């Protein structure tokens, strides 16, 4: 079992700072950050990181004490408010998902029914607003068999655009062997899987006066991605396209430290039940991830991403409505002006429209009509 207190057996995690080699990857270099470039205009953006809270789901959250999500006040949501947000910020469509905690605060039939309710609600939005909404299915995790059943129904019957998985469930990270049957089902369907961070349990996180979404969320995404690589999930299931939230968390910045861990003297301490990835192998696996720009629309974040993967793996994300208080408050209709510090207009068009539509063919067909 891989959990927050025993990631990589604790030994490797404490010794990663000893790495000192350098490896180059033939990835397109980042555009230098100079003066801001003009952004495209019009309603063209496709938002792959946007959340929704259907009425019964939000009510259940509040009833179970989830007054905040990751330290952010649990927001109201409605299709009308979402469309108003999109219209102001030049967003043509959103691929909606249920944020942390998913339906994991429920169990058994309650969790199964709530997942089905949310997914059916999302499918209904396709009918009422076909050019404005897509969706990723929420699964009744950590119940693997129920989650497989719901994934099959959501993808094959409701025709949702993918699924959302949290970085960990009850402290158990993606990459743990118990999730293997679900990965098989998702790989068979060539699923697009949005990996969103989960709040760390109170008894396992640092006691800091900061909301989880500021830093802890990014660390947890990194842990999940690392576990999926070092346990071989990303190699065994190449048909799954994993989108990591928030520019991959801290994964781009830490990619070198992670990749050299098993190639130095640390390899002698590497847990016996984990494969020893090579430097080039880890870099290759990282380059295969997809990321979004949610709460990461800056030259610093994007330059780090571009150092480890190509631009066609980056898609626009707003994180709305959880990002409502972080958006430009000056009346600027650009939801991520910092992207223009590193991307020109054509590149922004690619990141904010072409890339997401390439990954979500059902939504692409809907907006084209």
C-alpha cells in the first residue's frame, strides 16, 4: 500500500536531494518571458478544468460538514452562472468535473447513487446546452467494482468526455495495486482521465495557517503522478491520457530529482517492490502527461512545464467556481493574462482551444456544430 506516510518507503523521499546529474530532453524550448503579447479575442476558449456542484450534491456536501473545499468556501453553482462566467471570459465551453472530495465522503449505495446523479446531471447539460458543456465522470471511489461499473456506464452510455480521479483516496495514492482493475477498464476505453488533487487528511498534513489549495494540492498531484510512474501504471496503460491539474503540481520543477533517484547510490535503497526507472524513462513518462493552466497561468509555471513536455500537452483551465476570487478583478475579460507573458496569440489559441478539443472529440464535434 502506498500512502502519504510511506511514499517510496520514506527512504528515497528523504534522500532525493543528493542527486546532482543533468539530463537533456529534446523538448521545444520555452518562449522567453518578455512584454505581454496580445491575446486572441472572441469566445474561443475550451476550459478543461472547471467544476460543477449540482443541487443535491452541494446539499450533501454541506450536510456532511464540507463547508470548505481545500480551504476555499464551498461555492454556489448553476448552469446560468457558469454560462455567464464563460461569456464574460471568452470561454466557449467547459468540461465540467466534481472537485475534491468527489463522492468519497459517502459510502455504499449513497456514493453510487450520488455519482450516478452527478453524471446523469452532466449528461443532461449536453442536451440543454450542447455547445457549452462537456463533463468528466465522477466515480464512487474507493469502491473499485462500483467505480468500474459507473465508468462503463458514464463513458459508453452517457458518452461523457472522460473521468476524474482524485490523487488519493483515504490516503491511498493512484498507482496502488488495488486500483489496477479500474486502470484496465479505462485503458480499454482509451479514456481521458483528469487527475485532481485531494485534500490531505488532517492527521497527515502540516499544521500551517494556509488553505490546502495554495500549496498542498500541488504537492498531492505530484505524489500521485510519481506513484503512477514508479509503479508502472503509466507504462502498463499507455491508452489512458492523464491530465494533471494545476500545471502538473510541482512535477515539472521536481522532474530531475525524481528521475535520478534510482540511478545513483539511492538505487541501492530503492524499495524492492518498485521498478527502478531510468532517467530517460522518467523524463519520457513525464512528457506523456497532459496538464492544464488552472491557477498556473504565469511565465514561471509554463516555462517549467515546457521544459518537460511539448506545448500540445497544455490546455486551458480556469478552476471556476473555486477560482472566482483569484480571477482579475479589474474587468479584464482575459481569465489568464499571465499566459501572454510566454505565449503569443497563435500559441494561446493552440493552448486554449486546439489542444483541449484534440483530446475531447465528443465536445469538439458538439462545438463545431
